[in-house]
């Protein structure tokens, strides 16, 4: 059983000799994430929440069938610590100033791109926190909704029922928004 964890961008590995617990561990995690425990041939995504020392930890889980069994990846999000302000996003000062100038404009579009773990979510939620005030209606389409924010209408994408980014976006335009956040642009229709 190989356990790997990424801490501050560095991947660490621990190998356990208890190979026989691997399938039981995957089964238990799939149950906690409300995944289909009988499905081992297709990837699955889920989430669950645990409390650790009084802190609420939201865990996003992804499974992937591999040659040697299922690979499980979990991403931990500390709901109790709250959101980081933009100053803590890791952006260089000059880029942070440019982003804030763009956020203050009445119209426009801002794209936040980068690889997994690069701070896209931290940047987006930091920007939403700065924009979130009673006089603005903010609507988001996310997959998944990572942090629940007051005053913001957040929609969880669900492709199983055809609640896609493009479908939600068409409806958003009839919801009188001041600001729209689209978590991902997965297809041409959403981009257009």
C-alpha cells in the first residue's frame, strides 16, 4: 500500500506493508463519499466532511481504475479556517494590484488559469470575498462548490442530470446578476 501526500507542493511517499487493508480502506472511503462501492471500472468523484480537533474538513475524493486496483486521491479543504484574502494568494504585488484594478471595473472578464494546486481556487474565492457586498448579486457555477459563501448564489454542477456549465450559464443571464463566476470552461458552448 503506497500512501502519497502533497504538502506545500512537494510529494511525500510512505509505503505500508499492510497490503491486505488496501481494498477495505478504499471501500470505506467510497462509502463515506457516497460513491458506488461496486463500481471499480469507472472513475468516480465524491466528497465527505469530517471534524478534526473541532475543525470542519471537507474532503473531495476521486477514484481512478488502474492496473493494480483503484487509485484514490483526496483533497482536504479546511472549512473552519475560512477563506484567504487576496493578499495571501501568493500573487506578486504588481499582479495583485492589476487584478484589483480589473475587479473594480464595472464590466469585463477575468480568466484565472493554471495547473492543479497553483492557487486558482484561492484566487477566485479571494476575489469573490472582495466583491461580495450587499449591493451586488453574485452567482457562481462550480464543480464542486468548495466553500460556501454568504450572499452568493452558488450552483453545484451535476452532469448526471444534465446540469452543465453551459446550461446553467444560459439561465444565469436571466437571474439579474452583477457578477458571474464560472468555475471551469469545459466545452465550446460554455466559452461562447
